[in-house]
C-alpha cells in the first residue's frame, strides 16, 4: 500500500491530521535550527552584554560602600543573565509541546482508521481482508507519522535544553569573574582616593 492509495481513501479528518503532523514536523526542525544558531550567537554576545552591564554602573558604584557595591553589581549581573536565559529559551516550550502531543495526534488517527475498518466491515457484512486492509493501513500510517514527528521533537528539545544549561553555566562563571574584577578595581580606586585625601589633609595641616 503506497501513499497515493492512502491519500485517495483518506477522509477529511485523516487529511487534516496529516497536515497537522506535517506542520508540527516543519515547526520542530525550523525551531531546532534557529535555536542552535541563536544559542551560538548568544554565546558570543552574552559575554559582552554582561561586561557592559557592569560598565554602566561603575560611576554609580564609587560613592557606595563595599557591601553595597557588591550587592548592586550582583543584581545587575543576575538581571542580565535572566535576560540572556529568556532569549535562549524562546521556542523550546514549543518543542516540548510537540514532543508530548505528537504521539497522541497519531494515535487519534489510528483510532479513526480502525473505526473506518469497523464501518467497512459493518457495511459489507464480511470481515475479509479487502474490507479492512485500507482503513488499517491508514491507521498504521498515522501511527508512524505521529512517531516520526514526536521522536525528532524529543531529541531537539533535549539538545536545546542541554545547550542552554551549558550557556547558563558559562554565564555564571563569567559573572563571578566580572564581579571579582569589578570589586577589586573599585576597592583599589577607593584606596587611592583615600590615600590622596589623606595626603592633601597632611599638606593642608602643615600649611
């Protein structure tokens, strides 16, 4: 039984389910490819974004105490990491949804095909192979299509989640490094200012 025979005997429901599964398959591969490309771009841009988030705050951190500077810098980094994570997770929920409902859409097509087989047997009054072959073939095709859509969606979902987890770990590591560097620079700057002020005070006292 080839696909043309299936398409000729399929009714509106079966054809609708076929197009639904086809759309889900196209969405899966499109989101998967775009998400992988997007994650690579985010890895290149996220590091610069984290550094820029702290650069904007350097002027505002100077008059604060050490603990205040640390708290403000941490919040700025956490906010930027959240933004990058949100960008990296776009579309992944769609992959999870397709992976979950794909088999059930195929199963619905299977049940519908078996129902057609029973109707054919009831009309003919004979339970021969000729009456049930085509509807059962439709049912098996829909089952296969459902699995063909769901399995790649599951794999794509897992790959994207793993890539995002790796990206999150890299951002956390870089954020810690930037926080340490920023705090050390601010502390050094503060000490220089204090020493300079003390020296000016001594000079003024001698005068």
